């Protein structure tokens, strides 16, 4: 909810998705989550549906999604994003890539992947593993934190246990044979998790969202 260019950063994320046809939003919130609900409930728009689930205790990225699926009875594939980062992408192309198997992960090509965790994909563009931050620099595919996922992936996990979607769920899904397409774009990617990156948010929005979304490369198998 940090203000950027006259609105909370999360509102810019929502606006980007709205321009690509998204009309239903489920916000998973924790500390001060009532501020998120209050902001969007005060700005209703015809054709848009806002729903909110506030955690009573911290469940992590994976546990929060698992609990939300159970509470809302969701059985359709869904788009999952972080509220504090943004990467322009072509939504239709990404959803097409996530229509089969377990789903898809949007990845960003960077010149220096040393400060990021990396995605390891095979020659067909299928995810093999998440890699921790590497000591070496060089070009890499990094995780944007944007996913298209099948809800049945979460069925075998209890709905009230803390878990990380990257560290806990994905390794188990891959070991069980689930497949995920890694869909690369050239970015840019902004994460406002540091004061330095937050200071770049307004010029990022002007540059990145003032043009057409970056085209996802590759196609679904």
C-alpha cells in the first residue's frame, strides 16, 4: 500500500491486470490487511469483483494460497502474483502456457543473476528446479513471482500449515511428476522491497506501463 505516483503500488498492479481483462481479484493479506480491503471497497467499479482473506496467523506464500483455496472452494486455474512487485507481460500468452500440466511460471531474463534466485529449465522450457542465489554473475532466468497454477496441486497439503510455495510445494510437485512451463520475458521487473527499488517505482511505472506489455516468448507445448 506504499504510495507511488498518486496511488498505492498495489493499485497499479491491479490496474495493469484490469487492462488485460482480469475482473476478479482475491487479496490474501496479513498485517494491516484491513487497509487493503478499505481502499478497494471504497472504489467499487461495475464488472469488477474484489474479495479479501486476512490471515489470522502467518502461513507463508504456499500456506496462504492453500487456505484460500479451501475457504473459497476454488477449482479453476488461477493467476497468482505478489502485491509488491510488477513485471509487464502478455496475460493471454501466459495463461495459454499455463493451461496444461501443473501450470506456468513467468521468468525474467537478466544480465546479472548473481543477486537473484534462478530458475533451472530444460530444453523444452519445463521447470527442473529453483536455484538459490549464486556466487557467480552472468545472464540468468529469474523468478518473477507470477504463476498460473492448477488448484488440484494443493489438494494433498493441509489448509492450515505454514509453507513456502517455492521451497516446500514446488519441490514436492516436481518430484511427483507435475510439469510447469517456464515462460521468459525480457522484463523489466520491479520489486519494491528495498528503499532503493521503491525510489525507482514511479519512473518504472512510466517506462514499463506506458508501452505495450512485454511479449512472452515461446509457446505452450
